[in-house]
C-alpha cells in the first residue's frame, strides 16, 4: 500500500491528514480500507455498486466518518431548502428565451436562436444536427429540392450556370422578374467565394432562383431560393451523403445554402449570405 | 433548464441581480454561439458558460473587503430563515472553484465527469475541490474557523 497526501495539501510535521490509498488492483478487495474519495462518491451516487456494502460497513465501524457523511447529507438538504425555490419561480421576462429570440431581426436572434429556443425549452440533452423540424414538409421538401439542384449542377464543369457572374446586374434583374421577389446575388468575396453565375429552376410553388459560388480551391456553394409558405426564421441543417445544407425562411422566401460536409464552413457562408440579404432588404 | 440555471446562478453569485444578469448573459452568449451545430450536452454547455462568466466577473472586481450584512437585526427570524443565511454564509467562505463544484454536484446533481468537463480539469481535481468545499462548509455551519483543515 502507498500512502499519499491528497493532491495540493501542504505537509507539515506533526499534522495528521486524511490519506488517499491508491489501489493497485481493479478488483474490489474487501480488505482495502475505504478511501476519502469513496465516501464522497457514496453520498453522490458515484460509487460502483459492488463497493457500497464495503462503505456502509466502514461507516458502521467508523463513527467519525459516519458523522461527516451525515453532515454532507444535511448540507445538501440545506442547499435545496435555501435555493430550490428559485428553480420553482416562473421564468422572468428577461430570461424568457422566446422573447430574447424575437428581437429585431439580426442573424443571431432570427435564424439560429429560434432553433436553440425550441430545443432548450423542450429540455432535451444533446443536439442532433438533423433533428426533427417543426413542420417537416416545409423544410424537408425545400431542402431536398435545393440539394438535388446542388448535386446536379456543382459537378458541371462547362455549363454549371445559365448566366455568368460577370453579368451580375442582368442576372439579378432577370431572376427578380421571373421569380417575383427581389433576387440578389450576395457578395461573398470576403469569404473567398466568387459568383460563378445563376439559373432559373422550377420550385415547389413557382420559380426558384439558383446561384453558384466557387472558391479558388474549387469548393462550390449554391444558394437556392423559392417562395416558402412558412413565415418563421428558424434555421435547419440537413446532411445527405457528401453534402450539407442550411435552410431558413424570411419574409415569405425560403433560402437554402448548400455545400460540403464542413459544417462550420457552411455556417460561415450561410451567415454571410443571410447578412447580405438582410442588408439589401431582399 | 433555465429554472435550474437560475438556481445555480443565485447560489453561485449570491446577489439576486447579479445572478439574473449572469443568466441573461449566458443565454445571449448561447444564442450567439455556433456550438449549436457542433452537438454535445446543451445543459453542461450552459453551466460552463455561466461558470466562466462568473469567474470573469469576479476577476474584474477590484479587490475589496467583503462586507457582510449584520445578521441578527431580525432576532425573531424563523429557524429555516436562519439556516438559509447560514448555508449562504458558508458558501461565501469558499473560493470560486470550490463553491462551483459543491453547487454543481450537490445542488444541480451533475456527475463528477460533467463537472470535470465544465471546469476543464481532471476528475481528481474535482474530487479534491469537493472534499475541501465540504470540509469548509461543515466547519462554517458548525461555527468553527473556516480555515481549519487539519486535525492536530
């Protein structure tokens, strides 16, 4: 057996400390004295089941330790008695996450927050990136269409678009006229993406605009937009094989940014797209 | 999740206004964070943000003496009120990390593993802080000098 002081304790001659005895075997040995850590674990339900009997036997034989364990239990009661009432209070307005979410439209509050809000209020643990949407049909069919278009056209070397990015003004005017809302091709140069161009596609209830961007290294992102029946600004993430997509709806138009499986990169691009569209009021 | 967060904040920061500010700041930060898409335990993540915000808040406070309100200005206080003051006072004698560990384990019911992740330390350190926190609070509740750690 090895006697070691609890980590960090200062040692002075003449003092008596509680020592932690390091076990050299993983098997529970009833002859090994119960350690300080095990007393705490016992009270906190962190003790392996096979050791409980040993601890209880130890406590029966060591009244000072039993007294400490009792004091910890009553300490817990005192904490709960003093503070549980706060957890029982109705959540005040300033902590009302639904209200925090309805701030004037900004990236932070509009798109991401509604998703987080629903999640936190729902009380789940863990986050599934492709979790259930509030109205699956609206999100899913939109995103599926957009991803289909993304996959179809990003592999095109010679004809990825109808109208090239060099004719940006014409592209925007043409798509706006055909689609019926203000179609803008966001400027994404700050994130290393140039506009390859765009085309018109059939959307779920009418025409859809489709824009493609490309980096110097050849990574491609597409922006698909069509009329959406959902008015919310919730953001959803979808993944399908080697492609990822972020979808949101804003003022009657649904937007899908599609790209590769690098989620952070996708979010970075989508954030910029969102900000640009917000700025231009489109 | 938010009611429990409010409870932890109140016990950690003691002052109700500061506690509520901490919770609001935590929620705002959470809403801004992109960690949303990277998965993980949202509950632990919220506790982590709040714990760190409180640490930063305390670091930026100028060092000044800690003034306690005179306690017995209401001698007819019920037993439970007095006990509430006692546990709050006992918590105040703890250093930040020990108070945080004690609350996360005993009040919020998190596992040692979760607390280790929240504090960014090994489980052994969590246990060492917990042991000390319990010893100090016990001593405080029993009216002994809080610094007493050794039995001579």
